[in-house]
C-alpha cells in the first residue's frame, strides 16, 4: 500500500469509528465528573504506555482548564505520573499493583476512579477498578477493541469500537477533549462567555 493510500485508509477508519462512539457514554462521564466536583471528591486517572500519556495529558488539561479562575477547583491526579513510586511498587511488589497500591493510600468515599486500557484487559488497571468497586467508589473505563474485562467491571464505560490500538488511543484523547469542553460549559460558565480571560490567554499560547 502506498503512503497516500495508507493515510487515507487510516483517517477514513478513524472517521468511521468516530461515528460509532456512543455519545450517551460521554454525557454520563461528564455527569460523573461534575458530581464528583460538586461533592469535593478527588479524581484518579491512570493507564499504561500510550494510555499513561493520555491520562497524564488529561490530568493536566482538566486541572488547569476546567475551573480556571474559580474559587472551588476540580481535583484530579494522574497515578501514572509518580515514576519513583511506580518503579518501587513494580520492583518490590508487582507491576500489576502499580495503581492499586497508590489508590490504597488515598481513595475515599466520594472520589472517582478513571482507568484507561486499550484492550480493556490490563491487569493493573483492572485491579485498581476492582479496589474502587470494593470501596463503593464510582469507576469509569475508557477502552477499545471488544472492551475486555474493564467494560464489565466499570460503572461507566466509553468504548471505542475498533480493533486498532493507535486509533483507540487517538479517539480516547479526542473524547477527553470533547468532555473537557462540555465540563467547562457546565461547571465554569464564565469561561464560555465571549472575551473571557481564559479564552484570551489561549489565543496567546
């Protein structure tokens, strides 16, 4: 396949998959995050590999952007970002425990746990979701392929129906960005007004 045909095929499949995403799943995620914010809970987000980068990106985006300029702030932490902690747990205990061991230190009633796994079967993500379930803390999973075990475990699941890891990761981040903009509309209406300080600052970046 020529380069031109490859890119055309890739983008066509991404576009086709995009139309198959269940928008109601995204609406449910928005409501879950809004509810967590309103009750003062903490959001924990995590994933492996590319999903780890997505989790870190989302935590940074949401921390900075959603409640910009407000007194009450959205509280979100990426469990993939503590590299020394991750390596110590992986080395001394098990790689399967890198997220669940961190959650044991922090998780409490009213929090929200978001696990990202392209396959839906990453054992370390599943263990963290299961701990949250045991603690009666709401869980959200972002998955691809068939959805795997995470789709069954999580209270809310955003499923990208495509058997391709790169496309799954592409569309996970797109969904998170769309969710962010909707959250701003629901939580921080001052940002949606024309000429807001946040909007003006973004034009300079």
